[in-house]
């Protein structure tokens, strides 16, 4: 199964079940067996063996890839949810209600779910709070609370949480929301999206005025064009906020008869109602093409059969999953929404001789997604006949846009039996699961890099280099040897025009129930007017939301690309600096009020290129209660000091940690935790050493220019895919 060390490493770290006691998964096939066995428990006893075998075969062969939560959690008895992402309940405009919803978001993230929230119901900054005679602080200050909570939940878990924050285009605080990400230190755990209405787009088209209102009262009026330019400028400069065309989302929603949507999950592929959950899985199109590069053709019969298996499998997960909140369980089981998507699209198109973004690629994408749509609805209708429709099914759904254009046979099947699932399809990010499947192209995205070098650290501290290739490129080399791949076919995310990206997204959106997670990559030198036209064009093409990425000073460059169609960036891992026999450093004394013994923090430095830099850190105390975590903390921070050119974030992350038992007052100010106090020490030490910016190449030896550093391994190998940061070197992935 694993012909790439990267795939095996990702399986081992992210998806393999390895309990402390007893025997876990010894291979990916056993992971597939574990997942299939757990999901088949939702079947009638006499059918379990049959469906377990079908589920296992589809997953083991990587033809159907359930989302990471299912792969990692199903059949493990861990107290985790199998749903990837949630939209939280409607946040009320009251202090008690706001913090109750903050607690609910924390509980959801604790079990591994990302969350999306609409903050539009919170009164704008400066509004009178009757009863206490004070001014409201506004939705952005409460979003700071969510951001801090997300950092804290991450500090206790294995995966950084992901969040989406939404605000309506007519909220009086919309301008501050639009500009929030210009501060690189704010909302680091949020993706942001503006909820843009049809009325606003109409005002924009007529160059009209636009009222900013709350609770029906207009706070002030702005020109629609000026507000739009402000939004586009922020996105042009710092890649956020994104845009959700919220009226279109609701108009096209299968479940409009029983819900209203005002937010999305963190990556934007699932627009959900309050307490809605998205359950994801992807069909790997690259595995379904016969005779790749030799008149290849995708096996549509196999695609249809696989769609039936995938729909049934995802529907079963609804019944076996845990839910962080009872409201989420009630919502999921009342509508039985699933998000069946695809991955490997770009590779499948290559196999069939169609360049991503071309008219041939658009036609094939529509054809393949048309098969999935038809068979998904048929599968859901047959499940309804067998197990019953979802509780809130109504025949009025047959008039909804996504069902109205189905063929008569499928519509008749639905009319006779109803539907098991309220919504069926979406296209989600598949970053790490695509790597797990042999580095197939991710989701609906084009290929980002056909080949790159990856350093793998061995247990003895040495490293070996391994060439990582895109799945389609590997197949090409196996078939054609050293023959160069045709540049007109092997296009990449950076060689495509924004229009090519947009055309593919719009073509897919017409056949997808929910939405699509996709990034429209733009060249750094794209003009502002051309850039802002992408969003207007996307609206008129029928997209439900848009995210763009243009290299900029705040978020960095996506990828360093040469002039060829198959870029091969040399990704080098920053070397560990050797430790001298004697180092100079400083020891700081901390007296934490809750501890009887002082804490001593020592930071040793090295001289490099004429400047002193931190090299290692030690924490000592007579209090042995914290020994394990202080030892682990110092080892990790020392590793960061030795490998990263920019270590200021260490202090920032430590200072953001708060202790649920309460902090303490130190030297006249409140410090939220002992870790935050240590963060203050690190910040003070760094301030004395590095008053000026550190050169980006302080430790790197051969990293390509323009690629941001990975926060996990330090390598300059970070790319942005489907709105998520992914490291080409270590497999790190973060959405939100």
C-alpha cells in the first residue's frame, strides 16, 4: 500500500490506532478493517458482514477516503467525534449567552471538531448596554476570547483547532472586521469570511449607498463601492477575509424549508445551520482511470458503484459517532447531512490528457461530478426505502434547485421513497489524506508541486533525503521513463491564471449540494482591479463563496516557482546548530504565588553572524509537580531556538496560555498562568538580544526564497492548499 515513506509516516502519526495496552493497527489495511467494522455496526446484524467487506475494500484500496476524524477515531472507543467540523448555535447578544456559546465551542474543539460562528448578532462597539450603563465592546473583542480559547484547547491536544468567524456585510462593525487580519498577531486561529448579500451586490452594481444596520436601526450609510474596495484591499494585501454569498447559499439549500444558514465550517465547504455538523469523505478519482496517459478514461460504472458505497458508509457514521453537544446530535440526526466529495481530480484529468482549467477539463469535471450527483441521490433514495427518510424530509425538496435538474428516473425514485440524507455532496480539503493516498492531487485543486526533495530525520539524528512526487508524475515516469512531461498538460497552481481556477470552481459548484473549499491562486503582481474582478466574476458564475491567495508581506509566498511547468523546489531542512562546550546565558527567577518554591528559567545563547541568539532553555525548581511538562517544554523550545530563524512566536504562544484554575497578580499586573509568566521571561530575554529583525536566512542553508517556515519542523516548506497551510517537508497541516 505505502510506496512512499511520507504516506506511511502520515498514517503512523495521524491515523494509526496504537493503544498503550493491547495491539493496534499494524498496517493501513488493518486501519481500513477497523473503520469498516465500526461503521458496519449501524447495519442490521444479518447485513454487517456484507457491508463491512465492501467498506473495507473501498477504503483499503484508497478509492474512497473517509475524512481524518473517521480514519483516526472509528472503532477506537476514544471519546472523540467522527465529524470534522461544526457550525455553532446562534450567538445571543447577552454576556451570559456569549460565554455559554464560547464554552460550547471549547467542548466541541476538545473532541476534535473545528467550529464556525456568525458574530453578526452581537451589538456593535459603542452601543449602549442598558441596565449597566456601559458601552458595548463589539463582536471583535468577543472573537478575541474565542481566539484565546482555541490556543488553549490546542495546548492540551494533538491538533490545533480551526475556526471560521463570519460577519454580515451590513453590520456596523464590518470595516473593523475587514481590517482585523492586517494585524498579523490577531485572530491567528480564525479564518474570516464576510457574509455578502444579493442586495449588497445589487448596490455595488449600481454604485449605490449601503446602510450599516443592527436590530433594524441604521447606524450610518456608506458607499457600497467604497466598502467593497476596502474588503478587496484587505484580501489583496493579507489574503483575508474570504467572501460567502449568503443569500445564494440559502436559495440553493436543499433544506431551506426547515433551516437558515449564516455561517460555514472553517474551510468553507460546508455552509451549515446552527449546530450543524459536516461529515466528510472523498472519492479518489485518480484511482479510477484506466490506461493513464494512453487514452485514459475514468471508469464511470465503478464511480457510480463506489458512490453508493460511500453514501451508505457516511450515513452509518451519523449513527455511530459521538457528539460534543446534544444539540449537535439532534441536528445531525434530524437531517442526516453528509458531505461526499472528491480528491485526485487534477491527476485524473492528467491521466485523461486534459490540462486543468481547459475546456476539456471543465467538461470531464462536469461529467464525473454529474455521475456522483445522480448516483448519490439514487443511493440516498434506496437507503430511505430500506431504513426510512431523514425525519425532516419534505416532498417540497423536489422543487429545490439541486433536485429539480435530476433525471426523471432519479426524481421518481425520490418521489416514491424520499431521501435518507438532506444534503449529500461537498468538496472539502483533503491535504493529509491525499498524501496518505500516495500524494494524489488534493481535492479539486490543481497540482502545487510535481516533485520536491524532503528531508527525513532518522532516530540516530542523521537525515536522509527522499524525492516526493505527485502521484500522476510518478505514474508518468513509470510509463515514459526519462521522457519530459508535456508542459501544456502538466500545469500547476502557479502557472494557471485566476480565471482557470475560477472556471473549474464554478463548473463544480453547479453539481454540488453544499460548497467547495478551493483557493484561487493569484500572481503577486496581479493588478488590484483585476484581482477584485475575480470576486464579481465568481458571483456571476454562481459560486457560493470565494477565497483567493496572493503572495504578500504578511502571510508570505505560497511557493517558489521557476519557469518550467513542473517546478522542483529544493526543500532543505534548517540544520541544527552545533552546541559549543561552553555557552553564556542568563538565569531568571520567577516566584509564582501558587507555588512554595521559586522557578528558575535559564536561557543560553550563541554568537552567530556577529549577533547573539538563544540556543537552549532550562527550567528548574524544587517543586517536582511540574517536572514532566517543564522538561518537555524546555526540550521543545530548545529545538525551536536551534532551528528557527524567528523565535518571537514562542513567547507569544506561551503568554496566550491561561490556567483554568486562575492566574495570579505579578508586579502589578495579571498573568493568566505560570506558562504565561515563563513567556514573559522569554520575551524579555529576546528583547535584550534582538532589538532588530532577524535575517530570514539566519539558520537556513538552501531553502527556496519566499516559502514560509513551518511552525512544526521549521523548514521553509509551507504552502497554502484549499485555505489550509501544509508543510511539504513534515506533513504538518493547519486549517484556520
